[in-house]
């Protein structure tokens, strides 16, 4: 199994293998600028399977949910989907009944125009997504002219896959792509995905937007179970700013075009491992590209009473602005890590707790170790910083969370980002 | 009743009334630089009542607690206290048994030297406090020479009160003082207090450090009840960076030297109101002086199912870096306020929810109002920003939380603050 997670893949060149989402058999993709974003950047993207696909998705748990999330939940409820239509620049959230009508019209426009390129599907087989400013109505005139133009450009080339990866971005500084192949069910299966997200990132059941396509043949019920489990260990372990978005969506479509058998037994496990690898790569790319980020941070908590205690402590550390600024400044101020776990609500036995920065133990048996702070500082100055905290209870709970540092650039992006 | 809460009181001038903590009858105060802080700023402070006082305090709920917090809880357990000895520059947290011995020695040094100025008390009647870096041992040699020198300087003058207010600060940019007088129990009672705190501020049972002195005569039991209730509605409603400190301490000492009766009945209510006013003023001064802050933000949540739901939603809004940066930039991006409540875990009926910025309604009946964003922007550009959110449930829960904006300066202070 191979996994490409370079974070910033350039335009594919002729002669190189296609490792974009269109490398998955039977998927077409594309993106364009339809006029929603003033910057002129791509703001409309489409991903379509030539044949109906089994599909499963997880969505935001925010009580304020975008209209596309509400419509998307309806459309994926039967476990089948054939495509996704995505705009950026306007989130279609806090928009009431009009927002719901607009999200449904996006799906209808896509379905209607896909007929012209020979792909027939009901609007209810399209999943809509929108990201951007909350509290604005979608500019439907731009989508009414944009969607037909985009359908005409759909292709299964590497360039089309690259365009899709670009098309779903907002404040992201690079595309987020992951790709894996494996053998299962008597065929070579490809799994490829893209995601976006660098601010308002603290997924809870899903991340900002992630689309994974596979040509595996897999029934909706096991796919749903696998997607949920994979989301919990990948996207749900990322936080940039603890602000769970109203638009979080992670969808996986499996169209069976690899030609293999319907997966079961050990083959399902192999598929789960492949999907986990792709999604973990995407999740880490989100953390590394968090708004203003200069470092990727991994927080690992062990010795917790329960898994949920471990996650609570890991998230408290990962979300503390004091922790994130210490990491930004390369400051060996490990007291901030230990004290964040202390207020997380997780059970903790301070006298048996152990804290490590990278491989260096800084705190043990209730007091600092004798290690020179200059060594800790060297570990903090890396572009990847690992924090490990043993909560010192007799439990076996562990959790891993990915985040980034907090820089002046985050403030610039978010204080100067005007609605 | 008068309350002075100007936030930045200058040195008192001859001829002006003393409104510092030494204006309370029978209290002596002082501060000095004993060599802990490299900056040369004051790092040691003392507050002492000439006679034993009823006392009550609330302390951090962080599971990692400073040695002074552990010793302070022991000393105040009997409801009596006669003084507080406070250092800054080193928090004496994560320091094990040696840390506990050091905190006890601070109290013993104070008690032993106070004899030389005619104040006799056992070491167990002193409350120790330390703030600063976590994970370092106290430099006891500096305290062993500093405490005798400071005792010799104790006074009940306005200058001594000012010195105390200055002496407890760390990254604070100004002193935090509040003062009130009232008539109860047949006498004029003075309540005056100081606090410190601008980073690692998300009190839960108390704030960073707050000391309130009063010459009211009041029994320990009602004082304890009142202090707890007042803390919950004042210090516990402030957050700068959601990082609950390991050192949070709020102590109130009542030495009875006003000459009045022991308070009971309606007089206790009057005292509670006075203490609430002093503490609310101090709490708001902390929020306004949050690290890097340029604005004071009040978040008021109503229409919640319960009070705790209201507080959960208000804290989610107040702690969201996306909310705090929008306020910093004067950006009318109210979707961030509504969506923060949405992920807080509080019950919410989005269709009946109402959001206001200042007095301007921006969101109602599930959709944006027609108000011009330029008007909202004008409200956001003030140095005091009020956010009101009705969660739209049929409940009567309300809560108010104070915070500040998030600026580049916060990053500078905390990324460049080296341990």
C-alpha cells in the first residue's frame, strides 16, 4: 500500500501517474470560478461517479447546521450517492427556508446538467456543500450559470483531479490530497481523497469538508460503520481553533468499478486500513495548514482512566492558546501542557504523571526532571513537535490529537478577514 | 455606596483620600523587589491585619494545584486568617514535597518577622501565594532576606496600599483596585481589594489572585457562603484564554475593626452587595487588561434551558479565537457568535434564537435581519463590545461572561515569554 501525503502537490506533469481523486475508476471531477469569490479563485467544484455508488458520511454536531448539511444528511440517508457539488465563499448557514431551497436547487442544477454528458441521476443523489461566510444567502444566479459551464469541463484527467482539489479550498494555503491502493476482493482498489479546512476547525464527527472516492465494491452498511470509525480516529482528532464549524462534512463514495467482489471479512479490514491511512494523512494536512500555522503538533495522552478522558485532556492541551503560543515561540514552558490537562476535567494523578516533549522527559513524580531546558527548547524548535502526557491513573485510555501553533498570522487572517 | 474602578489608579497624592486596601481599618500592606524577577519589578508583597480576621477563600479547580494553593487551603480551613504573603516570578507548581516545604517556610518567615513590628500570629494564619513560571523551585534565599526587609516597610498609608497593588502583578499592564463603603451593623464599613491576572485566566471557583480586605465584623460561616456566591458571579465569569490556572486564589479577610456589630440579616445582604460590586469591578479590570487586549467584551446569554447551559454557551463564545479575532478586527462577522453557541453543548432552538451586537439585532427567526452591516461594524469598533444571544429555548437561564479580544500582542507576549 502506498500513501502520498506531501501536502502540496503541484500540477501533475504529462507522463506521471495520476494520484488525484480522478485516479479512482469511474470518477469525474472539475472546478472553476463562477463569481462568488471576489478574489477570482475557484469557488465551484464537482465530483461525480459515472455509476451509482454506495456512500456514507458524517456531519457536524454543531446545533447550528448549514442548509447543505441538512439537505446532505437527507440525500445520503439511503446509503447511496453519485456526486458532490461544492461552492466556497458563502456557507449558506443561518439562512432559514430560503437556504434549504437554495441547497436543493444546487443539486437539481447539477443533476439536470449532468444528463448532457450522459450521467443520469436524481437530484437526491447529489450531496451539496458550501463553505465561507455565515449569514449570507447563496448568489444563485452565479450557480445557475456556473454549474452548466462546470459540467461541460468535467474530466477524469489528473488536471481535473487537481482542479477539484484546488476548487474546494478557502483560506487553505495548499491542496490536501491523499491516495492509496490495495488488493482486496480480487482486484486492485484505489482510494483517493481531498479535503479543505484551516480555520473553524475542531471537527466533532467529521471535518470541514472531505471527499474520499474509491472504486471498491462495498455495501452501504459496512461502509457507514467504517466511515464513522475512521472519522473518529482521523478527522475528529484534529483541532486548529476549537471552533466546530457549521458545515463539517466527510463523505466517502464507493462505486465498485475496480471490478472486484463485494468486500467482506478480511477484505473489509484491509479496506478500513487503507481508508484510515488516507484520512489520517488528510487530517494531518489540515492541522499542518491551520490558519497561520508554522508547525504540526501531535499531542498523545496515555495513562487515562478512559479513552474519552484521554481525548478530553489531549484536546485541552491542543486547544490552549498558551500551549500553542509556547510552541510557536519554541519556549520549553511545559508547565502549560501539564496544567491544561489539569483543567480538562480528566482524572489525573499528578504524583504519577509523566510529561515528555519529543523524547525528553520533563516532569515525573510530581516535580521537574533534571534535564537542561536548552535540550527541551531544541525539541520545541522543530517544525513537528510531539507532546506526550501520561495522566498517571491506572487506566489504559489513550488518545492522539493533531493541531498547530498559534501565530500572529492567525490573528491577521481572522481579524482582517472581513465579512 | 461608592465604588472606584478606574483600572489604573496613579500614585495617591497627599491630601487625597486613601482608597487603597490600607484604607480598611487595621490592615498593613507593602511590596518590594526581592530578586526573583530579573526585570527588577516588585516580586514580593504582604497584606496583614493587626488582629485576627474571619476569612474565606476559593481556589483553582485545576487538578494540578500549586503548593501555595494546597497550603493555603489548609490554613484557611478554620475560617480565620491574619495575612497573605505573595511572590511573583515563580509559581511553585509541579514542585512536589519540596514545593510544599517552601510554601510553609514563606508563612513561617512572615509570622516570625511580624513579631518585630508587634503583630503576633502563628504561621498557619498566613496564606501563601505564588505566581509565575510553573515547574521551578522557589529561590528561598531571596525570600529569606526579602521577607524581613519587607516587614520593616509595612504601613497603612495610601503609598503602602499602592505598592501592594503593584507588587502582586505579573504581565498585567496596570493595577487592579476596587473600593466601596457602606453602612451596616451600626458602623461605616470599608471593603477594598486588589487582584492580578491577565494571562492563564479562566477561573473556575476563583481567579488568578484576588485579595479583599474589610473591617466588617462577620462570622466565618456566612463569610464563606458569601465569598463563594460572589466568586461565582464575578471572577468565575471572566476568561482571557480559557486556561484555568494552577494558582487561582480569591481570599476575603474581615477583621471587624469598623467597630460595628457582627453582621446578620439585612446587614449581611448589604455586605454581599458591596462585596459583589468590588469583585465585579476587579473581574472586569482583569478582562479589560487581558494579555494583548484592546477591548472589553461582555457576552450575555439568555433564553437558555438552565443557568449552566447559559454559562456554557457564553463561555464558548467568549473563548472562541474566531470570535475574539473578529472583535479585535471590528468585523461584523456575527455568524461566529451564533456558531460558537451551537457547538457549546447548550440546548438551542436556532429558529427562535436572536443575536444582538450592542443594541442591534443581527439574527432572528433562523435568518439574518436586514440591518446594514456597516452599523454592526460601528458597534464592533467600540472599545466595549456587548454580544447578546437568546438561545431560543423556553428556559429562563441567563449568564454573563467578560472577556477581551485576541490580538497579535497576545501572541507576542506568550510566544516570546521565555521560561
